[in-house]
C-alpha cells in the first residue's frame, strides 16, 4: 500500500482535461493563464465553471 506522499510523486499516465476561468473579477476581467496540462479557458466564467457554463463544460467533455 502506498502512502499519500508516494502518490503525489507519481506522474499521471492518462490525459487530463482542465478548465480555467475566463473572467476573474479580482483581476478586473480576462486574465492570461498558462495551463501546464490540456487546459481550456472557459469564456464568461469565474470560480464555479460547471454551474456558470454547464453547456460549455458538457460540450468540451464530449470532445475530450
């Protein structure tokens, strides 16, 4: 059995889809984010992406 620390050092072997906010009011709107994984900037979204843009999330999941 592995400890939690060992899992954090193991590289993922599958594709990972990440979503990032396209609008963050604290940064006064649009921000440029460098996604290290396969990342998608979700337009007109903030912190709660699946609740704010469910149509976009479902579409991207089908494409992924």
